[in-house]
C-alpha cells in the first residue's frame, strides 16, 4: 500500500504553490495583454463606424448650403448625434450639444459615449467643425470579458492538474525510497521477533537454572543487549501499527508506571555510569492507553541514556501538569531541533538507532492533544517536556 509522508506532502504543496503562482502571473499578464489589444480593436471598429456615419452628413450639409428653401431641416443620421461649430469653435446647431469638446483629439470617449471631431472644408452654412457622438456598444466588450474569464479558469484548471502530475512525477523517486525504507523496517521487525524472543527467554531460563551466573558481567551484558533489541522491535512494530491498532483508554497510575520504567532503564544507565535522578509526584493519574504511556516514557528515557556521555546525569520529573526528562548529554543545535520529531531523523549519526524515538513521542503527544516542548543546547544537554492540561 502506498504511504504518503508528511515531508512529501509539504514538498508537493511548496512545488504546487510556486508553480501555480508563477503560472498564474504569466497567464494573467498574457490575458491582460490580449484583452487590452482586443478591447482597442473593438473601440477602433466602433470609431470607424462613427466616422463613416458622420461622413454621410457632409453631402447633406452641402445640399442645405445651396438650398433656397425658406425652411431648412437639420439632417440626421441614424445611430449618431451631430453638432456644428463655427471657425471660432462656437456652437451653431445640431441635434445635441456636447458638454465638452476635446479640440485636440479626433476621437475620445466619455460617459459611455464615443465622440468624433471632423474639420469641414469648405465651410457649409458657416460650419467649420462637426462633432459626432454615438453610444458605446458594450455587448462585444462583455463577451470579450466573459471569454477571458472562462479562458483563465480553464487554463488554471489545466495548469493545476498538470502541476499535480508533474509534482508526483518529480517526487516519485522520493516516494519509492521511503516505501523501500518502510518495507525494510517491516521486514527487519518481522525477522527480529523470533531471535529476540529466543534470547530474552533463554537469558531468563539461564538465570533460573544457574544461580551462580546470575550476577556475572557477561550474562548482564547479554541481558542488556537483548532488552535493547526487544525494545527496538517493539518500537518498529508500534510505528507500523500505530494508526491501525485500537487503543484501550483507561485510568493509568502514571507515577507508578514511570517508576517501573525508570528502574528498567537503571541498568542501561549504570553501564555508562550515568546518575539517574527521579523527582516523581505521587498519585498522578492519566486517561490513556497503557502501551502509549510505556512508549512515551521508554523513548524519552532511552534517548537520554543514548545521548548522555559516560558519567553524566539524567533527571526524570513528574508533576501534576507535566512529565519531563532532562539530561546532560551532547545536545542539539537550532537546526536539528527543527527536524528532531521527524521520522528517521538523527541529530548525531555516530549514535545508533533508526531515528524514530522522538517521532513516536510526537505522535503520541499529538494524539492526546498535549504539548511537546523540546529545549536543547549543543554540548549542554536536552530537556523534553510533555505538558498536559489538568
């Protein structure tokens, strides 16, 4: 089954955002240029219509100029209005009177009206200029806008699906690597089960049969190594089944469980001469799954023991509002702190492990809606605090 990791999702989202924003800008600029060009073509066409219709009135004015009739009717052209001005730009006559005439331009637009000015030579009936106007036809402009909007929507939908396809194509090698690593961990966990169980069982059996070897250093080393392997196996299985298993939420005496797990890790700490100090309040009860509680405690203690140098110190604190593990270990820099809860991340490659301990802690804390606070300084130590609301 394909597994999508959070890092893959973030990388895909960033790629899509950058690709879509840049493409949106380019498409918007292209369509804006096309709209501007088409808009001016529409206006130029309507100006040509206005100019042509205005030219039709010139022969009519010539006819009026030579007419001897006592009553003359001002000529009208369908679809336009005209007005005549003398050489001094004074209004003479017309079927309308413009509020303003731009004498420096041939065509202009104002209040959804198109205007055209033409000089009359020779002068007819004392008129030296004619100004014509007609309403701007918005229909082709509206059609153009609707087409631009539809083109933009379809273009962005096309780009969106293409970007998703490209994103998945580019991230395919990363996905394959993660899936191979995940499959490797599954196979490793499966193969570890039988030998680890055999070693742990036989160590206990050997201690019961041969009492004189119970305190031997060699047997103690085997026991510690087998416990470590057993805990690693449990972590791998937990990591694989965490989202599939059903949690049994119950009222757990967290303080008693913490003391038990601290005693369990005391032998590990003793191997490195690490002083393990406990500051545990009594009667701290939490509503949670017992396996989650064990994993939460074990991974914090295990990390502290692992990253604390020989002769160091570890403080385990439990109060009503939080659980905390602090060590005098190698610590982490600010850059490592940004990634420390990610799966398979290891702050120090020289120390063994898969880099899943704090990821499991992070998953558990998130599941219960608690807060995880990690404070660390290089060569000083690390303090991890799980804060819950009381």
